[in-house]
C-alpha cells in the first residue's frame, strides 16, 4: 500500500527542506527598515503569522489563542496564514507579506543567521523537536543506540540536518542510509528498517496502514537539542513593535497551555475550518502525544514558562552542529535568538 501522497508525509519534505534552504530569503530581510505594524478600526495591532504547514495540532496553541480571544484581549488582531508545499516562511517575512512566522526547528533561525538575515527566534513553543525515528516492535530496542547496523530510511533533507547529529552521537554511518520518498510502504515491509518521522503524525499513519504499532524513538529525549514551533521575528519588526510582540507571545503561551491541558475544542474547530482534511481523531491522537511527551510544557518551559528559550540550549545546538561541520565555528550563534520578548522580560 503506497501512502506517498499522505499530507503528513509530504509535510516532512517541506519542513526539513525549508530549514536547509533559507539563504535566498536573506536579501529581502537585510533590507528591512522601520516596520510598524498597522492598526485596525478598533485600535488593535494587526499581525499576520505564517505557519510552517497546513493547520493541525502542531499549531493548536496558536489557533486556541485566536479562538478563545487570548490575542484580542491583549489588543491584537491576529491572522494565521497557513503554510503548504509552496510556502516559504522566510520568504514571506522577507517580502513583508507577514509580520511573524513559524520555524519547525532550530536549523531555520541558525541558517538565517549564517545567511546574514536579520531575523531571530523570539519564542519556542515546542521544547522538544518532534522529529522521531520509527522501528518495528522489538523488545530488544531500548534506546536509539540499539538501532546500530539497521537500514535507515531518511530523505536527503534529513541527511543534511538531524542525521548529522545521529551520526555524531551514535556512530551511525551513511552506509546505513536507504532512499526515502515519504512513503511508509518500504518501512512496513522491512522488519529491520528504521524510518524518519514526526511524533504527531507518522506513527498514526503507520498504525492505520499496518497491523502493528511502531516503536517510536524521540531523539529529543536522548539529547537532541533542537527546539520546535519557533516564532520568528525580523529584527526591525521586533524593535518597532516590542509591546505587540510581547503580547503575541503571551497570548500564544496562554493558548498553548489551554490547548494541551484544557478544553481544546475551540482551537480544533478553527483548525478543521482552515484544513477540512484534518479529522478530529488525528487531532486527538496528536495532542495526546504532545502531552504525554511534555513537548510543550517540559524542558525549559517547566522552569521559565511556555515559549521559553535559553542561551545554553542554543549554544549546545550550535556547538553540536558546528563540530559536525554544518556551521562555521566562528558563526555568531547568539544572533539566532533573543529572549527579550518573553513574558516577564522587558
């Protein structure tokens, strides 16, 4: 059974490739001057926020904040702009088509810095990158290290990102790689295969297509230092709209708290309005996985609040990736983020 057209699997291609190819957007961002956000008839600041893909539970907190009025009560008029296979968030930021954007992982803001683009991560609502590895059920598999010697189905974009960390951490080699075209059929057919995936979608896809529940490994639980669901803001916009940016992050934090720990029905209704292909069963299982793995409220968020990001974490990510040759060792990694707009700061 081929599922290569599955919207979840297609998303992996767009997310990872988008993290690896942002240089073309840097030119427009360099040109940013003053950037005051417009105000609507009620005096609310209008903000357009571009997602990294079509609406789903991975964006639930933002939709929840919109649905429950968490943005509106802070004086904001927020429009969520869906992503898709033809949408490049850094390009939207560069052109001024949106004020804020979402990055899927820490590679995107670091790549933007390497490209010379004046844009930073200002919040991270996933404390764990939901990138996963899936294997067939096997009691002998306890950790990622136990996957040594197995064939890995990883797309080219993944080879250039998280696979670098896997090789450096576990001693895996490129000889283990097998072509991956975002179709789980080869994985399902090979009991020894390991496939890349995304926590909130790919295990569910396999469960629906096969007669087994895959063994799921979350690299974040074994030290993979990337954040997820990162809010990006051009430096000029952040400088000229500091109060509105702080309000957006605070409203998003409220939305994510309620979406994960409260009644998510309002946010889910907006998600399904924007993306009619999304079913309630898909949303429910995805939210359960985010909750069970403490993706949103674990890690730094447990200490500093939802959306938190720290210099220590960014430094760990940069040092791991620069040691592996992804970035030049003299790159100013501190330009990739700021915590100045998080609740309680400023």
